[in-house]
């Protein structure tokens, strides 16, 4: 599910998306660099020492904050000590709920899965970039390249294969779903993250293992991009909206906040509808699932017919409006 502020991250190099680990909470977090789509890069033997251990997790439960539109978790008692001699629950939840790490396969076709990641690749030095003071007054703030350079000036160059974690203070909101999700009056989320410039630098210049974000985060996208390319009455906005929706993924309800944000930026109703339908029916995850039962010619025909239909619907609603 991809909220506002997603597109710039998705517009990055395809290899970058295949290579990113994700650490964090909810849909939260992060990149891993220098990994291939099929295997984790070799890790070097290193001596790891530390003075304290920090617990970065939260208690999972039915009140765990979720990205709007995500299925809610359920916890039901299945057996009890009194009746069965032992205690156990049945847990049902969406896999991107709570504190977790996303493997490259979450964002890229051909990416590796969690079970293919060597445990040694998960034990790395951590650099913590503190933007909590800014986030307290501006929830849309991001870790910038200047923040990273300022950190390095004080603590030294971030080592290769390190993790870079953002401390935004967002964890203090965890026990309040409205505060953590942080929707405004128009249903648009506001939360801290990493800028594209920062992640590009960390990948290309520091070869880090990943970044960590303790918020419902998918990426940073300037609102101006939506205004420049999808707003207005240009003929290409509808097919472009369909095309942009293909790499994304969501259910019908989960894409509503994104649609509201687009409408708020001046995107026409038909263009927004075409985008919503493309995400729900033409996304790459949908195609991967259908590929298991439909051969390539049939899948191409299916995608082509739907794309044309969505474009026609978009043009139709724009004309009516």
C-alpha cells in the first residue's frame, strides 16, 4: 500500500528497489544497499562489541497502528491451561503489521525473501540520526543529506554495511493510533521519513545495509510532482496515472487516502479513478499472482484490456466533470 509521498522513491532505479531491506514498524522503513535481486552480498567477518542492548520493538496487539485500509489483526484464545493443559492463541494479521523487516521481495520482482537473508547480514553497526526536535513541530520532516553530513562531522564517517536509523520521536505516539497514523482533516497522513537525496547518498557513497524508520512509511515524494504531471487537463494525465499505478499495490480501501491527496492537489476525478483502478487490478503483485494460472499471452491481453478500459473510464469522468 503506497500513501502520498511514495512516487519519488518508486521513481528511483529499479536496481535500488530490488536491493532494499526494510526495517521498522507497520509499513515502515528502509533500504538495504549493494544487494542483488537474488542473493545477499557477502558479509565480512567483524568483531562486534557493545555496552547496552536497546529494544526497538513494540507490543503487538489489536491496537497496533495500521496504515489506513490494512486488515486489522485478531487474537483469539484457542486453548487454555485449565481446559487443555496449555495456553495458545490463533493470530491473524497482515504480514506488514507491527515491528518487522521487509525483504527486497516486498518491493521488487525477483528480490530475495527473508529466509534467503544470511543472519550475519542482520548484525551490523548502527548510526542513529536524530531529527526528533524537527519532527515534534513538523511531522513531514525528513532525514536530509545535511543531517547525515552533520552526523559524520561529529561521529565520523558511517562505515560500510552499517544500518542508518532515524530517531524521530515517533515511538512516543505508538499508544495512540490517531497520533501515530496522524491523518489531517483531508485524510492525508503526515509522518517523518528519509529524503531521496539522503537514501541515494547512503546507497552510492556509504554502501549501507539498510535504513530504519519507526513510522508508517513507504518513501518520500514531493507533492509538486503530482501537481506538475497529473494535475491539469492534459490528455496524457490519464494514461500516465494508469502507468504510475502499475508498480504500486493496494486494496480498494487502502488507496482512498492516496486518491484524496491527489484530488487535493488538483488531479481530475477521472485521472484519480484511473490511478485507483490501476493500483487495485494492474499492480505488479497482482500480475505475479495471476501469472501462476494464466500464460503470458493471456496475461498480456488481460492487462491490455483493463488498461484501455481504465483509460476510457478516466477520460469519460474527466469529460463529465
